[in-house]
C-alpha cells in the first residue's frame, strides 16, 4: 500500500542516512505503523478468502458457494462479519492516510511539492489496474490511489479540520448507506407487501438476484477450468467499469478514513502522543460496542436465513457506523500494545508490514496458484473452514519470508519497484 514505509526501508525523500539520525520517537512511530500494517495485511486475506476460493457473491451470500459452506447455522459467517470484514480495510485506510502525510513530511523537508506524491499515487493506480484485470477483481489499490489524490489536496489543512471533515464525511456515508437497507425491506419483510407497486418491485428485485449471480458464470467457469485468456478478456470487456463502481461504493468510507488517519498521525496518535490508559480504555469501549452492534446485525441477517439482500444490508447498510467504532478501537489498542510486541512474532509481523505492498499483491498471485484451474484448481471446492486453513498457511508464508528478505534487502520487491518508478531511478536493492 501507499503507506508501506519504515524507518529502515522507505525514506522516499530523506536519503539513506535519515533512519540513523531520526529521533527515537519517530522510529517508534514507524515501528507502530509497521506492526499495525502487518496485522492488517494478514487480516485482509482472512476477509477476502471466500471471494478468492468461491464466487465473488459468496462473500456476503453463503448460498453462492459452489459447495456446502461447512458452516452450520452460519456462525462462522457471523464471527468473520464481527471481527474481520471491513475492519482490516478500515485499518489499512487509516494507515494509508498516515502514510500520505509521513511521505509528504519528508518531502516538504527537502523542498519538494505534492506533485511527487501525486505521481506516486498515479503509479499505485496503475498497479491497481494490473491487479484488477490480470490477477484478482477485488482490488482496492485503484480507489485508494483515486481518493489519495483527493486527500493530497487536503494535507495542508489544520489537523482538527481534517479530523472533523473526515468524521463528517463518514457520517454522510452512513446516511447514504442506510438506503441500501431498502432492498432487504422490500424483498424479505412485510414492507414489500404493502402495495401492488411494492409487490411488483419485490418480484423485479428477486429476478435481479438471479441476473446478478449469472453475471459471474463466465469468470467463475474460466477460473475453474484454467482458461486465463477468457478470464482476462471478460474483465476487459464486461467488468471494465467495476473499479469505478467500487470507488463509488467505498468512497464514502475511504476518503473520510484517510483524512482521519492524517489527523491522528499529526496529533501524535501513532507515536505516544496519547495516554496509554485512555487508549486501552477507549479502545475496548469502541471494540466492544461495535462488536455487539455487529453481533446484533449478524443475528438479524441469520434470522432471514442469510438471504441475498439481508447480507447486503448487513454489510453495507447497517454496519458502517459500528465499523468506525471498531476500526478506531482496534487502532487504539494496537497502538497501545505495539511497543511491547518485541518478540520474534512481533518482529515478523512488523516485517510483513514493511513489505505490505508485496504481501498484498503477492497474496493475490499465490491464491491464483491455489484456486485457478491451470494450477491446483481448488476454486469452488473448499468450504469455509478449509478456506481458513489456506489463510493460516498463507500467514505462515508471509511471516516466514518478510523478515529474512528485509535483513538482506532494503525494500520488499514491489516496494523497491514502486520507489524506482516514482523517482525514475534504479535504486540499489541489496543492503
């Protein structure tokens, strides 16, 4: 991601000696960002694994599984909904905003302007397009780059302005997303029987579910059979608009969280500027309150048998506000705990965070080898518990390679490539 920077591996505008002379507080801040980022990139795989190994619609709609989901009562769906879905992306977005400002802080110190960061974001958007069309259509890099450009224009605002605009924008998104509850009310509740017009709309929306699921038939069959050429051609001709649609869907969350991340960074949130006791207390309050709200939403979705529109209402229409509580709560707790995570596991998580860009895109490539028909061909064959086993194995790989690599090399492979493209210079990779 844009914020995959560390005191040792990403001084994009400050020179190779800056890490050695940086204040201890700055190093601790970077280590904290790396630690949270490492956990987030691992968590994002847990969120995305169903969409890697099953049709994309199975992410919210268990009936779209091509095999028995292996989740009696849907309790694993609910646990993932509470603990993982949206929270890891939210953490990433906060860190992305913090990374935007961290990069520009160093650039401004050298007399550079925001044009350097803008060019860097354009390159990130290109990575996102390659990711979407040739690797996996669940890309987030494109709209991160898009809204990063918007956030870039706001970096010189006062920190309080960034915070309040971010919170206000997020609340507008909450109000906007409440409208996504309406399809569920029409299709699954007595509200859809209140008039002949409502009944007609219900019938139309039920038919639309079948049409929506059918749109995945070609790419799903191409993945299962290993017909990569057909898969790419379909994305280029039939799915080309989806990155823009994702930007519209997630923009209400993405841009506000970036601005909140910028403000928190400037307030010293990531570098010991907040009382640890308060971080822990308010972190648990946000986590528990948001978790209970998610549990209630999950139980409602379960009561409607995880129907298509109930799932969408739960994911997008009802959970956005408590998701903010959980994201901020998780961030507070991780900031409080990160300095004490100094053992072998903590160091490996930090290394995974320093190579988060490589781990994020690399995971998508590895999942192609696991699920596409030209490789292991497991698409549509694994149930939810088996997919979680794939996640655990992928985590082992992330933690195993990142630290040894960064002990020998200055950057992760894609971090290095991105840096070279940003400055149009071939930088040394090996230490």
